[in-house]
């Protein structure tokens, strides 16, 4: 169950149980779209197994990776709170087992436990702080440090030591060119911190990557 997620672990047990009690499990194949940009809110989701990525499209022909969600991670909270359309595509990149709390079910639980909306506010705020922190690192940290720490974080988020990602996506996350990313990855590989293969990067020494 997803209680090991830091956010969910901080939710009061009575609200955790109420939310889980209204959820329904299902499986999603590789490449499945859980929901798409512009879709109406359909509730709250949690990754029990596998991996889901949130993708956005800031310009025509441009695809941007917003978030990698591994086991225990909840998503879909923004549209649940404000009732607006989905701001991302949620795409399965590793065959997944998902928990879905429909919007109607969530609202019923929230009627009994109004502080659940505050819980979602905390989740939104936590991700906003992470985004602001990432922006600060882009401005102040050397590229190699940003690449190393981003890879360590992505591996941890995916629940293992392997990051399945195109170099273009990694470059977009860090705010540099693909050529720069290729150069930095080559240096990290030479140092024995990562290993590269087609479409994936294996983190060999996460502790040293986090240390930058």
C-alpha cells in the first residue's frame, strides 16, 4: 500500500483509511494514458507498482517532462482541488498497478473528513516548493552538479536505480542543450557514477551523485 509515500504518511490515519477504502485498483499497460491534457478531473490516482510520468507541451512540437511518479506517489491533485482541466498527460512508462479514487468518491470522503482538502493542499505545496528549489538550482549550481543530483532524484522516484529517459527530456528538465547533457553523462560514466544504455541510465553510486 502507498503509506510509505512521505506525503501520504503524513495524512492522519483516519483520513488515509477513508481514502483507501474508496479506491479501486486496476492495471495499466506500457504506453497507456491515464488521462490527458484538457480532460475534466476524474479523481485522485496513486501508483502502487510501475511508473507514470506527467508530460506537458509548452509549445507546438515541444514535449516536457514535468514529474516522474514511482510506487507510492499520488497524482491528479490539482484538478481535484480546483475543478479545472488536467494540465498534463499522465502516461504509463512501466506496466503499472494503480489505485483510483473517483472524484465522486473523493468528494464523499471529503464531506466526512474536510481536512482532506488541506492534505491535498500540502501535497500541492510540497511539489511547488520542489519546483522552486529546482529553479534555484538551475540558476546557481554548476551543470554537472545539477545533472548528478537530478539523476539521483529520478532514480529514487522510480523506485530503483534505473532512469528510463531520453537525453532530450533530461536536458529540458535541467535547462541545457542535449550536447551538454551528453558531455556531462559521459563524464559521470567515466567517473563510475552512472552507466548508459539506449534509452536508459543506470545509477551506480547514488550517494556520490547526491553529493554532487
